[in-house]
């Protein structure tokens, strides 16, 4: 018995020593030294300590690549084109990249280590992305499962953005969640007040960030966010617009319509907003007020499953059915879609069938 | 029994707060291998396969998904609603891609019972025979699903 115990302790001790030797060896022998990250053909050049991930190295130098999962290689937001120096594609990257992306040297930057000099390409607008410390001014209920957050920026105290863009809000570590995570939310406020942003957030059952927002976040709390991101915005054309959204897909349109109202952008527009029951509908009075003010704007809210005997006097049916009924020739129009992938895909089908050209359809898929 | 590095990684990703708030194992005290083996035995005893169960759940999901939150009939006495949500969630088994968030409520008017599952649930059942741990929001009992969906010997 004593012999067995002694043997066990000996094996454990030897294993611990070997592990320690390996750790020290990795630190001393596998030192990558200082590596250079060349961004956009010399537009920015960073000197970083080698060995870290590309994402972490960029963030340490205040270059924020979108990332929702805190570098765990699960969200696939942090794609970066690496022209040189990335090393072979890792097994955790492959499932998150299409064949075309692999062929174009796109990498998952949180899984790609900087072990030598690298050359990368990132969209120019990411140079404008900053991290913000902010304070929650108000939290209000829009529906039973959607909240409106009004957030005042503290440091920096202004955020310049284009109506339609989004930020990433950080949910800190809490409860059983050991690490902060970021989640993307479209800004619902107009760009005119650059000191404050509004976010429309819908509760995701079991969601890490939305559970924190709904159960823990309080008015007066400080939060961290970064942005602005995204290409969803009004085009430069004068084409008549069809807007289609559901649920928290309302957010960018609430920003855009108020921006249009403030700036006198009188582009003809019909906004189709779909919800299931009356309790899921929100901002109806606010949009009706804008509709009353401007003859170029038409608001069409629709319920797909109003309760029996409901006093709902708006359109009824799936929002895609309502669009199909009410939109005629679409050849000279543009489509703007925001919501779940299922809604977007169905809406694209409908408006393409109406003649809206594919290159005139813009969308922000919540995925 | 000692776990392999791959198994350790899967278990890390199943823990609360890593991929979702509550994780995938609920309050189940059993090791993952035992959860899988027990459910495998139950499915074998029902005379069905994980693939058949997953296929049926997927068919329900697709029918409900196209209704954008409206309840749809999906079989005798059955109705389903798909509540879509923003974002994607990866499989706890690394390298298997990401899946839409959101959940499907499948209600059986005959028994008054309702189950909840996700697009990821369908993949986990099909690829791994994993029905989640007991106490997890999306735990599916094989015998219960088979009874609801009219599969195998549970439907007899």
C-alpha cells in the first residue's frame, strides 16, 4: 500500500516537474520577439510582442475588430484579410470560413497567432472605431421582451456615426459567466446628438448579454462599448425606398427616420414593420407622428397573429404577405431590410419578385 | 476515467457562461459519457435512431421558422412556434460551425405538454446523440420526443 502511494506520488511529482520545464522552455526558447503588423499597405504599422493572437494584438493598439465572443473563436465576427505571415489555417478557423474567404486569405483573427511579421487589410472605417466608457441614463420597456437603453458617453464623450450603424456593448463577467462578452446592437438614436446613443435590445432566452441587461443592468451603471461599425445606411440615390423589419430590427430605422426628419431628407419611403401580437408592437405612435408630418413617409405596421377580438386596426398577416399585397412595381425602388435571417431571406425573395434589383437591396441580418 | 484533451475542451465549452448563460449540462451530476450512453440506450430501446429524431425535429423547425413567430400546425395535435433571436451560437464540439439562436416551442394539445429546443439542439442530437443534461432548458427526453412525434415504439 505504502509502495503504491509512493509510486503514485513519484509519478505525479515527475509529471509536475516536466510540465514546469515545458512552460519555462516555451517562454525562453519559443520567443517570437517583436513582430510588425502592416495594415493596409503601410497606412498603419504596429510593433507588437509576438505570440499573441492577431485580434488581441490589434486591440492592444486600439484597433477594434468586431468581436462578440471575447476571442473564443465562436462568433466569426473578427475576420481579417491576412496577406502575408499568418501561417497555416487552424482547425478552429476552418468551419467559420467559406471556401471563397479561405481563397481570399481571410482569417479568424482571434485564432490566428502573430509569430512573425504580418501584412493585413482591414476596412478603412475600422480606424475610426474607438472604445467608450459610458453611463446608462434610462432603461425603458418597449414591450414585454424589448428594452430601450439611453446611454450617455463619458470618455470619449462623443461618437460620430452614420444612421444605420451599430456598436458592440460589453456584458461584464457576472454569475457563472467568467469573462466579458460583446454583443452588437444597432444604434436607434439619430447621429445629431453625438453625446448619447440609444439601443433597442430584445431578450434572448439564455443569452449572456441580454440576461445581464434585463436582470442586472441599472440606470446610472457604467458600461463599455466600442464602435461604430457597419455598412447599413441610406444609399446616395434618390430611389423610392421599401423598409422591412421585425422585432429589434426596428433600431436602425428609428435612427434613420429621425435623421431624415431632422435633415430634411425627403425621400419617398414605405416602412413595413411586422410583429406577432399587439404586445410585440412598439413605437407605433412615434412613427405615426412622423408619417403625419411628412407626405413622403408611410408607416405600415402589421400583426401576424393578433388575438381573437383584438382591436388592432392595422394590417394583418405575415409582414412578407403584407409587402406582397401592397408593393407594386419595384424596378425603380430600393429595399432596406433589418431583422432575423429568416425574415431577411423571405423579404429579399418577395421584393426581388416585385422587380427590385438585387444590387438595390441592403440588409442587416441579425446573425 | 481520465478525459482526453478533446473531451476536456468540449466540457469547458458546455459550462455556463462560455457559449450561453446556462450552458448545456443543466444540473445533471452525471459525467458527459454517462449522459450520452444512457440516452443512446434509451433511443436504441425505442427502436429509432438519433438521425430519425433529428430529422423530425428539423422538419418542425423549418415549418415554424417560415411563420415568423406565428403558431403553425405540425402534426396531429401538435403546433410549433419559432422565436427567432439575434446572433449565432457555436456547437460545444469545436470546429462544427455556428447555428442560429432562437428557440422552437413544440406543443402537444393532446397531453398539454410543451418542449423547447433550438437549431443547435437538432445538430447535437444528429451529430452526437446529445440531448443536453437534465435540468437544462433545452434538455429533450428521447422517449417524450418520440411519443410526441409518433416515432418508434414510444408512439405505440
